[in-house]
C-alpha cells in the first residue's frame, strides 16, 4: 500500500526507527496491559520518550528527539492507513525540538567537529600501509577514499565499482534519503594510487573465489562490507596509529569530518563540498571551514 510513509530513509534510520517502535509497543503492553493499537495518553508517550523505563535515567535531548521522530513516523503511517484518527506525537516532537540541547537560561551549545590534523592523517595512512594481511590494501584504499570524499559509513559499504571514475577522480553514490550524487575528489593527488592497488587485489580475490561483484569494497569472502565491519576496521587502524587518545569519536564519521575540513583547506568550492557531503543545508557544510590550516607546500 503506497502512502506518504514510503518516503525513502536510509537503512540505518529504518533500523533505528524500527527498534524504537518495537520498544514502544512493548512499553505500552507493559504499562497499560493493552495490546496496541489502543488509546494512548500523551503523558504515556512523553514518559517513554524521555527516560529509560528500567533505570529511570533521563535520555539526552538529542535521543529524545530521535525517539519522538520514530514515533511520529509510526503514527503518521497509522493515520494514513486509518488505524488511528490523529497523531498525538506532533506536539511532543515540537516540545522536544524546541528544548533539545539547551541548558536552562541559554542557547544550545555549539561544538565544532573533531578532525584529524594533517600529521594525524599521515600517521593513519602510514600505519595502515605498514600492516599486513589480506585486508591491508582494502583498508588503506577505504581510508584514503573516505578522507578524500567524506563518504558515510553506509555509502562506503554500498559504493559501486561502476560508479568510480579514477581518471577524473569522481564517484557516483546513492546516499541518505536514496539520493544519488556525484562526488568530485580531484583535490586529492594520492588517493588514486591506493585505490588502484586495491582494485588489483580485488580482481585477484574475486577471480580466486570465482565470483563477480560490483561493490567497490568487498570482504575476504567476496561479500559487500557491513557497517559494523567498516567501523571496526577504521577504529582499529586509528588505535594502531596511536590516535585514539586524541579523538573522542572514532570510526568512519571521524574521517568524514576530516574530509570536509580538508576540502575547505584545499579551497574546494563550498557548493562542491556541499554536494560531495550530501548536505541539504549550506550552513551545515560551513561548520567545517577553518578547522584545518592550508596544507604546507613542499619547497
């Protein structure tokens, strides 16, 4: 049945929203003794959204907003399919968003993203280069490409070989909201070597396995990578490079933050940076300006 609920969401968003919705249905059953769908008081929804039912600990405002958003989508579908008459979550969602992250008497604190310095980036790439094993060439290419393009974790997993043009350093990906975009990374002169080395290894691996695949990055069994594996590998290499004590956030998102800052430092046009990152709002892109100095030119 086609409804407005069919709007595209990333697989990660669908998993998170489904998990919140399932927890809510269990919560209603436990709190009221009724099986959903049944009448639900706004106060009941507010309690579910705001704190952990087992520990009583309050959730962060950001997580409250996420839980509200999940229930809002769920109720929107219930109204569209005529299971429910109205959506009681809308008002609560606005309440949470209005106060999200704001300490009493002040505005929401603004925190700049943490990025890897030029030296840290070099140390990370050198550390990966010095590792051995069947995944070494893949991981070096993956990290180099992430630092050049700002790919999200899921986009790394779903990137296609057919979407890559190394001669012009372009990559076509389908990202958040099922939207296709063309990433241009001709500001990076070194990434091509790392990716070519992996493509040779990839070809030999798939030939040995007698498999074919259009996924750019594959596992030792020829399967596309999972988000958890990418996170695990990137975090492992950050730790091996001795950088885990310098950064709070690890995994591919740290590389994405760094890539955005690298593009600004290398004077990539801001609209191209916005397109590369898949941002809806230019203000989101501009957060990354001036986080890195311009790279030093070797004399």
